[in-house]
């Protein structure tokens, strides 16, 4: 069976926190807006508390060991900058963003990124142009 590559992943530590937060808040989702300060962190919301629209890109779903996967979105304008990038949601000690559900836990979500491999870029239909 051939598996389709994903643009998003989650660390074990972030998955553990997501399982705890799901018990408290119900199903969750992420939105990566690309703003400044806390707005550049992945924001985690209960499903239905943040409404996505036509200017948001569904990057994929992460498996945190729950019954349902967690959808991850990014604004279309930010996606133009990040379309060659694989994102991994991680968690570190610190104060989370005010609107993100991990805020009161003493932890905060963050994005770790890497460039897509050639195989991933081909699968997603993005071609990098090389300037000479």
C-alpha cells in the first residue's frame, strides 16, 4: 500500500497534551495564521470555535491517538510562503497564546519546520525553481 505524504505531523509530547485537552474541551483543530507574536504560533481551538473560510488551506490531519484526527489549517496568504515546508506541531514549556486552549497549562504549541523532500514536493505538485 502506498501512503500519501503529509504536510503536517505531531510530536509524541504534543499528542499527549492534545489527548488531555480533548478530554477537557472536546474535539480540537489547529489554525496557523502567520501573524506576528502569538499569531505566528499554531492556535488550537475546540472544533467550531474558529470558523475556517475559503481563504484557509487544509494542510492535513494529525493523529494524536484519539478517535478522530485533528485538522490543521493555514491562511492562504501564509501558505504561499510555506508551501514547500513540512510542519510538525510540538509543545514546549511556556505561556501559550491567549486564545489557544493550551494557554492555562503552562505549555505552548509551536511549529517545527523542514523543507519538503523532492518526493513530497512532487506528490504535492509544487516545483521549486532554482535561480541562477
